C-alpha cells in the first residue's frame, strides 16, 4: 500500500470518527437521580435535635428505606413516580410506611416533592458551572446549589461507589452559627449520602443551644 493510500484511509477514518462524535447524543447523566421503578436504597440514619432551653440534646438512630414506585400524576399535572419511604428502628425490626412522595425528571431538572414542597435536587448534566435554587418552585427560602466532585469514586459506610456527584446546598459559619448541608448521588442508585447541620452556639463557646443535624449513609441497594 502506497503512502498516499494510507493517507487517504487515515483521512476517511478521521472524518468518520468526527462525524460519529458529532452525531452522538449529549450525555445528561440522568442516572444520578435513580428514577427506576423498584429501585430501593436502605440507609443508616442519625438525627440529632438540640434545644438547650428545654435541656434537650436527643439523638435518634434508625434505618430508612426508599423505593421508586408506580407512575402517578403529580400536583403539577405531570407524569411522575411515587417515592415511597419506610422506617425501622434497626435491621431486625419490620419496616413501617412513613411517607409517599413523588419524583420526576422534568427537562434538565431532577425534582422531588417532599411534604408538598417541590425541590430541585439535581440539574443535568452535572458540571462545575451549574448553579440553581433548590427552592425555586416552593415558598421556602432560596437555597443556591452547585456541584463538586463530579463523576468521582467514593466509599460511604464501606459501600464502594464508582461514579458519584456531590451537591453542595448551604454553607455558613459565624461565631454563633454553623450551617453545612450537602447530598451525594451515585449513578444508577440516586441519593447515597446526606450531611445536614444547622446549629446555633453560645457566643464564644462550642456548646450548641439550638439546632438540628441529620446524616444518611447507604447500607444497600437493589431492585424489588
């Protein structure tokens, strides 16, 4: 084969590759929302309530299970999917139904309706440039979210996850307040971790006088 023939073949291969890449559909990575019927996730959860005036610093440890159920029509008239939540005191106890929420991917938004509050959990595709208000469609205060650690491997609760994103929700620190909130999502699963802390402190002290904390860590996932 002559050098000219090799050059022609190389050019044709390059054009074919470029053409294929140009025609490839964009990847939005919707799988991070985990919107798959029968997909369940079990979490270890710890909730803490602080109220120094009442002498209360209560810690609750339990397990939470979420399952994507059947399709329904949500309160916006859209075809959404049930998001069913169960709770139990420990791994040996029976599950008790606590809530039925709804979730949907609407355009580039992954939304969850929690206690009738419509929240934008994810915006696709995940990039460092994305910034959005999680409470844009409800009456709660503005919550500006953004991504970090996109498509990263991580380990949560000894559970190995090969593609995750972190959604930073709020962060504020002062002499009397600490607010830190973020969620971790894994491709093909959905939410796998949550860190929520909103505490008020006595001035000049590390003692919490009022606040709430909540931590979720994945235990297992699958289809049912």
